[in-house]
C-alpha cells in the first residue's frame, strides 16, 4: 500500500479575524473612555446660584411688566425717525429710573444705552436718525416704586 502525499491541513483565517476584530474594538472603546475621562466638563459655572437668582429676578420683572394694566409702548415713526417710549399711567407719580439698551445683533460695536428719563406724561422720545438701518433689539430696564420692570422688543429701522 502506498500513501499518497499527505498535504498539511489548510488553516482557516476566520478565528484569527474574529479575535483581531474583538481586540481592535476593545482598544477603540478603551481609547474613547480614556479621552472622555480627560475632558473637563463644567456644566455649572462658579457663580451658578448668583446667575440663577439674577435670571429669576429678570423673569419676575418681565412678569410684572406684562401684568401692568396697560402695556409699555415702544413705537417707531419712520417718517420723523423718532422712537417713542410710553409708560403706563399706573406708574404716574412714582420715581422712574432705568436705562434703554439698544442691541444690534449683527454688530456689537453699535450697541449703546441711554438713561430712561420720561417726561411728566411718562413719554420719552429718542432720535434714531444716526442709528444704522436694520434689526435692533430694544431693552427697557427700569424701576418704579421699588419694583423692577423689563421689556424687550425688536425694532427694524429702514
């Protein structure tokens, strides 16, 4: 009896491929965990409570403003290029102090603030002829009778 030439058994590559995939996956997950642990995540600022208190005070001021019997009016007359602020008659006789902030969302260099100085009829007129055309955000932040009030309104100048 003669033995035919015995060939060595063929090696199957699949077990090595599966092991390699598991090792690479474990290395990837390990590197991602390492990177995540090295990342500094500060979701709370150092003065978180102070900022929360200021935000709550602003929300109270907005609620107080909307609860006024008549709303605060901010009107722009394009023909005369004047902005008129009118406070409600309910605030008559009270010392009103505050500021009118003009914010330009597209260019912070144009932002400015003016003091709120209403006349006896609780109106103040502001000249807008030197303001650049476009979108402006007007914020009226004032106190009357010891209470804070706040109103924000968008204004488009032509």
